[in-house]
């Protein structure tokens, strides 16, 4: 357990030292403020747009659809193919830590990055809603539920693409293929509804179901079990590939 903690701490520090990570976190914090200020400025002119109490949930959909998946693709490519190509992963394996703990610490570091981004977005959008929005109260339970559900769906997508990047030896190839695969996965349900039933990428807006009065508890919990199963399946497959990889 001590080796896992040390490995996770090391991976988190490496993520923070990467300029890409800081750019993603900085943009995640700035975008809600810029959008809120723009809507507040344009509202007297257009009379249509305003910052409502649902602003944190509305912004969450934008992040889970585009921004967080992009962060996942780039970070997963940096954590695995990039470190293999630069031989830094080989140095990590020389330490008294197993391959399983290396793989687990890298995956957990990515999940922590996702959680940090969601927390940052949640705090900033709540602040914008309170200080720049219209009068009215919001339901904190709804915000917590939606962001927790979003974390689970983003975690499943993260574990999936950590598995995908194991097939690549370069970060650029892994990043490009991840974007293409994600785009195909998002378009495929328009041609076959069966695809969405077996793809975690279909759950990017799943958090909205948790605040809907028409969705049964059974459907929600079946989604939870499906996403957890995806995490277990793709983590196992990814580790199997990683364990066989020559570094």
C-alpha cells in the first residue's frame, strides 16, 4: 500500500508539472466566468439569456461532452505511450513497485485529475450563479448528484481510453486515435441505437437523468452498475496489455 501511495503521489506531481494540465485546469476555471459575464452583458440587449440557478448543471454538459474527454485523451497518452517512448516508464519500474501498482497509480491519478476539474467547474459555476445570476435559490442536492454522476461516467470513459492507448507507442498517435474513436462512438447511435446500450461514451449526459422526475430508480442504478462494470472490465484488459508490454 505504501508503494501505491508513493506512486500515486509521484504521478500527481508529474501531472501538475505538465503545462498541459495547468492549461486545462485554468481554462476550466476561466470559461464559466467568461461565459457568465458575456451572458450578463448581452442579456439587456437580447432579453433571452440569463444566468439561472441551473447554470452549474448547464455548464457541466459542455464539459462532459467535450472538454473533460479531451483532457482524458491527452493525459492518458502522456501517462502511457509518451512515458514508454521517452523511457521514463522504464525508470519507474526500477523502483520497488509492481507493474500493477504503476498501472493503478497512473489510472488513479487521471481520475483524481477528473475529480479536480469537476470540483473546480462546480465551484466556479456556483459562484457565477450566486454573484452574476438572477435571483433565486438552487438545490445543492441536485448539483451534488449531477456532478457525482458525471464523475462516474467520466471515470468509465477514462478507464476505457487508458486501455485504448495501450495499443500505441507514441502519444500523438494515441491522442489522435482516441479523438477519432470518441467521435465515431458519439455518431454511431444515430445509425444504430444498440450501440448506445453498450458504450460508456453514451453516458456523457447521464447526469441529467438524476434530476429528472420521470426516470425510475431502477434505470439509474442499472446505469451505475453498467459504468462500474465498464471500469472493472477495461481496467482489467488495460492492465493485461500493460503487463505484457515491453518498456
